[in-house]
């Protein structure tokens, strides 16, 4: 069963990268709990969201903000038929500035009745913020 889940997750990542929202949303539970641990003052569309409608809005906003150049799992671990962890390599072009942002994102996904019911996402937010802003952040006192 985990082989089927692995193939399904890879298909989901490919569809997400292409902005195929209907394909992705068909795999999202109506009560999905989504958390992206990111600074919401820079990424106001991320943070904690609950429900398919909220997840839909996040996905649409992300795709309106960034052009996906690459979005591929470089590591994928599947546990049974209801949990997975992935390290995603992503390269995005910020539509407002043309800036290209490269980063890795770790995602942890749980499924219920074949649909994603929980998604947790972690990224190197310091690096992501510097890339989005287009300059290093001075942390000196």
C-alpha cells in the first residue's frame, strides 16, 4: 500500500507545481489542518489554516505570488497508507519582483480516508525572507 501512496504523493507534488488546483483539492479533506511555520508578516498567506476553503485560498495565493520553476521531492518517506514526510526542493520566481527564490521545505502529511487531513510545513525561514526581500538581514546589535 505504501508504494501506491508514494506514487500518489509524487503525482500530487507535480500537480501542485503546475497549479492544477482541482487535482490537488480532490485529495484534501474538508477539515484539513494546515500549518506552514513561516513568518506571516512576510508570508501573510501562510501560517495556520483549517478547512478546505482556507487551504484553497492559500494555494491560489501562493500560485498568484510565485511562478513555480521546480517543486520536487528529493526525499520521501512513507509510513503505511496514512503518513508521509518529504523534503521538497523548490525554485520559485516572485511575480512582483522577478526574483528567483531557492529553498528546501520539509512537509509532514497525514491521510484520513485517502485524503490529506493534516499538513505541516517547515522551511529555513531566515533564508527565505532574505531571498524574498532581496538582501541580507543585519542581525548585529
